[in-house]
C-alpha cells in the first residue's frame, strides 16, 4: 500500500481524518470546494491541492468525503482520467445503488465504499468505525489507511454493502435519539432527576450511544439519512413504519439540539446545527 493518500472534502469529518492520516505518516493531500479550508488543512501538516484532479494525480488512494449522490457522481465523472489506476473509497453517506452503478460502469479505477460511524467526536479521536464494501483483497490493501482514523474496520461484503450498513446504523441511531428525548421528557414531567436517570439508563437495557452522547448531537442530517432509508425500503418493497415516523419526528426536531441545563432539566434552546 502506498503511503500517499488524498482526501476530497475537508469538512467536519474530512478535516480530522486528514489530520490523523498526516500524523500517522501518510503523505496526505487534501482539497475542498471551499478554498478557505486551505489554512486549516496546512496547519495539520497535509498538502493542499488546488482541485480534485490535481489531488487524484498526486495520490494512490483517494477518500471521497462530499455530501450527496450527485456530488459523488459529478466528481468521479469530471476527474475520470486523473483517477485512472487509483483506488477510490467513498466515505460519503449515499444510496447503495449509486455506489454499485459507479463501480459497475467504471473501467479506469478501483472503487469501493467505506462509510464511517460514531460521529464527529470519534473522528476527532481517531476512533471511527469504518464499514467497507468491496473485494476482500482491495479491502485488505486499503485497511492500513482506514486504520489511521478508525479503531474498527469491518468488511461488510460487496461494493455498496457499506452504504447498506451505514443506512441501518442511521435508522437505529435516529430512532434511539427520538426515544431518548421522549423518555427523558417524561421523566422530567414526573420530577425525576433527569441527568441522574440518564446515567443510570446507560447501565440498563435502555443503553444506547445517543443517550450516552446526550446534549452533543444535532439532527441536521437526520432527514437526509432517513430519506436514503425510505428509498431503499421502497425499492425492495419493505414496509418500515417506525422508520417513517422517526423521520417525521426528526423533521420537527431538526432545528434544535437538545441538551440538559446546569440543573439537569431538559431545554430546547437552539445551539446551532
């Protein structure tokens, strides 16, 4: 495995990933559509590339951390020649069928999907979980790169399977966050010490990651995540009634980040997305 890695996208998840790669000794290039990200990239010892094409030509492994399906498609199509002979891992959370179609129609470079879980805090700490979909030999070859920012790497199967794993993760995550909010709101109404109960629930059968991180999460991406789930369910003819309800509730809660105040009470004071 070459030690030259390029990261396209220096946002909330991409920037700490870039930093971990550089610290672990990889020669790291990065780029973003927002040129103001350049100083932040260079401050963590990565080299700024003026565009995705220049980054691809300088790198052997390219990690794609952009937002949406159409962005991934346009990026790969626009830079097809520069990507020839490279290994490209899609970290973006998009439709499984998009990744499959891109892999099937691609003749010039190796494409896999490598979604990440556990959120921004884990990205900062380098303890992400990477789901990886693709041929086993390619997954094994790229694993040292993924281990630079992931404490766990799980091979989920063929290309596209990592997107399925991420969709399932998100479906359960948002359902838990909604249930946590409702449960703690009920406890508050009955005068129970909400923060004490939250800690106790973390030791019970109600334990979940969203409860552990209570007050630090936003629902900014919930509707996009649940839209992917809804489309996947529709395509395979599977009814997911709870998922649809969760999506509707997340739409209502999206503008707010719920937290406990210093007295242990729930507050819906907006903290930003």
